[in-house]
C-alpha cells in the first residue's frame, strides 16, 4: 500500500482505445493508474462478448486502415497479430454492384489522387460525373486541418460544399454521400464540411494506399483488448468495470488554480493527482449532467450542444454457405438517410472459417428509424437488403441472430459542432480529455485518433506531474510534395487576397 500511495496517482475514465492507451503508457511509467469503465467489459463500443449459445458478437465491425501507424505499432509492442491480410471492398446500391476497390498499395503508385481515381472500378457511374469532382480538389488543398480552416469550413454542410464546387447530383448521391453515411455516419446535409474534408483526405486521398484496410480476425475485445488489459495489470495498473463516474472532485490549489483530487462513482471515491477522460460524447454529457463541479464551467456545459448517431449492429447465422464476392461491403440508397455495411465473417474471422453456413455481420449507421423496429422486422429487412446485393441470401434460412441497438453511439460531426468540442487541456489544471471527438493537431481519425489522443492526454499528465517519459507518437505521413507546394501557394494567395478583399473566399 505504501508503494501505491508513493507513486503519482492517475484515474482514467473510459476503457476504449483512448483510455487503454493512456492507462498502458502511464502504467509503463510507474504510475498508480486506475482505469474506470462504466460497462461490464473493457473496450466500450468496440468490445465483444458471447451470446447465450457461446457465439461471439460485438457492437459493429471496425476496420484498421493503412494510416493507423500508431495502432499497428502498438500491436507489435504487445506481441499481437490480430489482423487479416489487406482486403478488397465493394459498394452496392438497390441497382446492384456499384464499385469495387483494389488493394491500392499493389497498384502502380501515382501522385495523389490519380491512383485512387484510376484504380477504383466504377460499374455504373459515368466518367463525366466522376470528372465533376475535379474542382473539389481545391477545397482539399485549402483545408489543411488548421484551426483557421476548421473555422471556415465547419459551419458549412457537406452537401453545400459539394454543390458549391459543382459536383454532379449523381456523383454526390452514389459516391460522396455513400462515403459520408459509413464514414461520418450521417447524410451530407447533417455533416460538417470540415469534418468531411478531413475524413476524406485522411482515409482516401492523402496517399494512394490510405484506403487499404485490414480487419480483426475475431472480436476486437477478445483479440486485442483482453490481452492488452492483461499487460496493463501485469504492470500494476487497475482496470475496474461497472464503475460509472458521477462527479469530479475539484478544489483550488495554493495559487487558486482549480485542480481535481479525484472522481466519484456514486458513493465510491477514487483519489488522483490527475484525471483523464476517455469517453465518447454521450458518456461525457452524462457525467456533466450529474456533476455539480463540472457544471460550474461553461466549456463543459456547452458539450450539451454536441450530438451522437444511432447504430444498429446485427449478426446472422445462415443454414448454408452463400458466396459473397468480397469480405467487406458498403451499401447506400436503400434508405434515404441510412448507410450500412456487411461483412463475410467466414472470410474474416478465424472462428467461422470452417462453419457450415454463412455468418454475416450487417451494421446500420444513422439508424434512427430502425432501432425501434421489432427483432422480427429487423431480420426481415436485413435479409431482404442482403438478397438485393447477393441474391443467394433470398433462399437461405437464418438459424440464429444477434441484434444490438446502440442509441447515440458514435460522434456526430454536425455543422458548427467544433466550437463546442474540447481540446485535451481543460480549465481544471490536471484534468485532460481524450477521444475521437477531441480537438487535436495530429490529423488522424476514428480509432487511430482515439488512441493518439489517449497518448497525448497521458503525456500532458506526465508533464503536469513531472514523472516519467512521454509516449512517442507517430505523426501522420507527410503530404506528398505536390500537395505541400499547392497548399503553400494557396496560403500565400489567401493571405494576399484577404488583405485586399476580406472575405473573398469561404
């Protein structure tokens, strides 16, 4: 006990990528770190579990894209090999197969975005529509992930952005909005143009291989989070589940600066020299709603302006094998404001490779109108939609299923939302934020961003407490030379133009 109290104490709230990342690094640095998770297992929305029949399920399938350099480095450090090989993907609409993507790193490497444009196989979209996207390239040069760029583009919707740059109606409907529905989880009129440009650039356009993706060969909870937690515990870190934070203890230090001395989980107190929040929008809003201490600060109260998106995750076991051409598939046009994906788990997960029937994961995003449906109606819809894409599913029988409703599950990057988001530092000197919705200069997105911001928060705690070595964070790959030159020229012209004609551009 004396050894524990002598070490700097940090409480981390939330056991997803951000929270586990912060906890793991602090444990390596000798901190007495305690990770508190409100749910029943580590991983949050990425965690998996077993059904009553002993079958693995999870709250949706998560891909790991080529730019996830920090996560891939973590897997090497942990000694884990959880991923498939690089996979190809496709897109479907009610009319059938629309797009097939290659493994881009295996194609002739061309200056971005030529390789992506030429290697992607569009089945129906005319060349004239695809060429209408060329003027949009200027906005990708103009949006450099700076605060100034975010301030200019965040108040504009993605739909307005594409219309402003002359993108054809068909290209928008059959390509860009489809990407938004499965990338930012909402239709274009509900997505920030800034978030849209950041997401498209990071995942697709910065470098030709960026859209290449691997998948976990089982649930992320079993293959990554469980062994990761075991290593944290071996280092002396505590990981406690069923601990929902209800308040943050705040008091002034000697110079009057507000600091936290710990958190409360109901009547249970966890004392700390620093606290790291690593929860999503919905989770942090619940904490603020129950915390008189946080309600004292406008920055935390303004989080009520942020929103999240509903997700519906289904897994179906069929009585026979149905041939699915590619293992990962995105779909659009089946519902006006909902996108969905389906995955052939016989091809992706070790557990189902030899299974006698097809095992298919189908995940719906912006699923507001779906999660209130009955299980029977959801199953009918899922099988019907699958059969439009792969006709063989029409004659197959569902022998088992899992339906997981996830209201307010993922961040909604709505127009104007950035003004209410928080950076890692807060008005409380030793309380730090992390997560995929935090403002950061790193440039990554999704799971990689969550993990990186967890490391950034750990580094801030280390700097504050003057103990340990900061985590080394791999930056995103630099822009290609022609993009760097284009952005430099654009910035020079913008600076000159604003000095002569203020507000000339967006």
